[in-house]
């Protein structure tokens, strides 16, 4: 109206994302993980208490270590190391899962995979019915699966890749068993990983397990699909179920497209409506829970439900205008950063002993009004003194942190989590998001994600026909790095690594393309992806696996794989066949039309199998020989432990001797109460 207006901006300072995450992760390993061999809390990542500048140290059962606060610390650290792998942190995680979880919290449930809500000495009498505990543990195992898959040579892992994945699956499956609550009609924090877990099970050949999770999600979806208010969680008005129910609709959108889209759109609208838009840092993109209270700010849902806004904006048919997309990106990125404000870089508490910890929530109304809940204590510059559930928010942030380039109606070309130079036909991007694995061009609808490693600079053509990435090789080894690209201009592409062609592929409208970069054993490489004449179609390169020996009653899988150039139509079909077998035998291949299949043998002898993979034009094949031996007779006495002979190897490791003399000594993981 031609007059003057005035507003007040309240802002907040914190460390860079990369440094904040690293300082907090190092703090967890150095200060919050217990090293107490033989004690129930050995290798636990405990809550840090700023008042006392020490670990909480309460392991007596209910309201001690566990539930939604204690179990989230390892969950964050595992997901962070998927993108920023640090060997000492990965080893600490492996110890945590082995000692504190598998042989601690789950020591009584290694067959049924139930999760006690709190840690205590045997017998653990805390309930296993609280469904909220389960995603924290299965997501930690799933993140560990991703770490071991991406960086197999970084540390000496305690378990196989498959073991981490199957424990994640079995705990997820146990969540929906009889006797567990808060499952079928409740959205749980951390369920955004469901599609990725299903894909991983399929990729590793666990087809029945993947289908079981799909079936569970289909049944659960039916409990929400007709709800007027499909955001169910623990309380009548709550935001902790938004991310889970959104994911539920996403998993089921192919079978119920219109309704699933309706649910996803409403959840996006609902979480945006419940977030402040005021120019005050603690009310911008920060969701409220109960009647806009001011004592529970920066709760973990800021980033967890931020996933729904990110997915809806980028990957769904949302009907937004260019201006609408750019405006939505403002709140989206604030949501990605929101939970990082809880990391203490000195802005919460200046005491050196507390630098690197996190705070559960912020109380914007200030004053110690007795609303601290578990942990109690005083406020530190408005923040609660106990770490609590803050790491759950950081887990959510790690799922969505990215460099986002937007053409804003007010600010023009702008980089959220990036520095951007706008040239005539390209964007030159230097990422600042801390993870350096995702780049989103919001207006151009081009989305790039690295399967492993990081990028330090990108040059992207605005017509989506060319991408140049300066990549950082995190292990320094020669390996393949897959790059997912959604929104590339349809056509044929070539992949160059340091100027040499290493791959070609097709980009098809509406599909995510995968470019494979063969990185050399060096610290960095320049990867160029650009339109060009396709390389001649070549037959799939097939590997049926190494020749193996097994016993007749052992569980056995043929694990084949194929590499292909994607031509002529990005489709591959697989077929196993038996070339030779002992007379009278009848081996059963449970999934003969998949690259990985379980085999049941009925007779000892030598078998030869052939795997053929076709791209609909050309085919390749490979063979493998499996030698099946008769089962060994079981000894009358497998082992004998009297606990009279105990050998202490060092201060951490103690062995109980097998007195049969067969060498079946066992590692002592705990002392009797």
C-alpha cells in the first residue's frame, strides 16, 4: 500500500553441518559409550547429562536406559556413517550391536526377536509390547547393513552383510506379532525406511521376506486408508505418526493409487500447517505437538516428517506451480536443518565437557517450569540438559540432507545447503549440506544421489542433459560407484571417469536411471555423464559364483549376479538350470528365475548349475559346481563347560575353556547375577 512495514528477525547460530555431525559422533564414541566388560551396560551409548557433565548411568529397568531415548543414539550414529564413514565409529557401533543389543537387550530373544523396552539384568521383566522400540533397533541393524555393503574393507565387521539385514528384517517382522502393541493402527517413528528395506531384501535374494513386509504393509494400510484423519500415533493430537503413515501410503500407491495419493497430499498439508512460518528461529518450520505449546520445540518430528515434505515436493505428482515449488522448498530445507540445532557447538552450553552433546528439546517460553520430564535438571540456554530423543531427529535429518537449487520468486537462484553459480546454461554447485551425496534441482526436477562416496562440486546443465561430478573416493580403493539420476532428459548417455568412457545407459522418461562410475584407486575422480551415441549393445556379464562345497542338510543358496549396459530396454531376465547331478537326485531350486535362489538337495554328490541372463536381445551365462557331502555324525558331547577353567586374554576378553579338548572355547559375555 506504499507505506512502511517493520518485522523482527530472530536467528540462531550453529556449526557447519559436517563439523556438527562429526563432533557429535566423536563425542558419542569418546564420552557416552560405556566400556565395562561383564556389566549389563557394556558398550551402551548412554544419555549425556549436561548438569553433571557425565553419562546418566541408570540401568535398573523401567525408566532407565532404553525406550525412545536410549535406543536412538546408536540409530543415529549408524545412519550417519552410511554417508560419513569413520572406522572408529563403525567399530564402536559393531560392538554396541554385538554386546549391548544382541547379547544384552536381546539375549533372551534371539529366536523370536522381541525387544524389551529397557535394559536390565536377566530376567528382564520390562515389557516387549511397546512397538515404538522396534524401529530404533531394526533401523540400526539396517544402517549397519548399508555400511558393510558400501564399505566392505573399511573395518573387520563382526557379522556378515546378510546377518545385519536379516536381523533388521526379523525384528521388523516381530513388531507385528501377537503380544506387541502400537503396531497395526499406529504410525511409528523411523518407518520411512520401509521401502528401502524391501528393496534390499529383494536385492539380496530374500524374496519371501520382502513379500512378507509388503503384505504386512498392505494389511496395515487398510487400517488407515479410510480414516478422515490418517495420522494416528500415540496421542489424539500428535505428529509422530505422519512420516510412518505417509510411507505406508507410498508403499501401497500402486494398488490404491488415488486414495494413497490423497493420504500423502493430506499428510504433506497437515505437517506444513502445523509448522510455524514466523521469522523467529524456533517457530520457523518447527512443528508443534499439542496446542502450539512452547516447551517441546525441535522435537525429532521436525526432520522425520520433513521427509514427507521432501518426498512430496520432489517425487510425487503434486500439481505445484513453479512458484509453489520454490516456496515449499524454503520450509523443506529449514525442516532438514531443524534437528541439527540440538547439537551443542557452544551455543547451548560453553562448558568444554558438554561440547558435542545434544539436547532433547528446546523450551522457547524460557524459565525452568518443571516440564523437563525424564532426566529433570535445569535448562541450558533454553535447552533440556539430557540428550534424550535428539538423536532420532538427527537420524531423520541424515535421510534427507541435501544440496537444493531453487529459482525463488523473491531471491532468484538460491542454494539451500550449497553455493550456486548461475551461468548461461548450467548451475555450478558446491555442496555445503554435510553429507555431499544428494543434489536436487527443484525447478528443473532433476535429482541426483550417490550410492557411495561423496561429491565436492557439480556442474549441471539446466536442460538436464549433462552432469559433471568431482567425486571424493572415501576408501581410496578401485570400485564401482552407482549414481542414481531422476529427471534426466530421455536419451542415451555415456559415463566418463577422468576422461575415459566406462559405461553407457538409457534415461527413460519417468524412471530413475543408474550410472555406474568405475572409480580408480585414488582420492578423487572426475565423473562426466552426458548425452551421446550409445555404445553397442553387449550381452550381460554373468557371474554364477565360486565353486562351493556344502553338507546335505545345510541351508544353501546359489548367488549369481549380472552386469549389463541397460540396452535395449533396461530389462533383464534370469534362469538357472541343472547341467549335471548325481543319478536319482532331484535338487529343488526355489526361485530358478531369479539371480539368487535357495537350493534344497536330496542326495550327496557333485552338481553343476548354469545361470543365463538375457537383455531380450543378447544373453550371457556362467556355471558353478557345488559339491554336496553327507552330513557329519554329531558327536555325543559337543562341548563341556564347568566354568572351572577361565582364561582372561586381556581386560576386555575372557574365554571359558571347553574341557572335552575339542577347542570349542567360548567367549564370556556376561557374569551371572
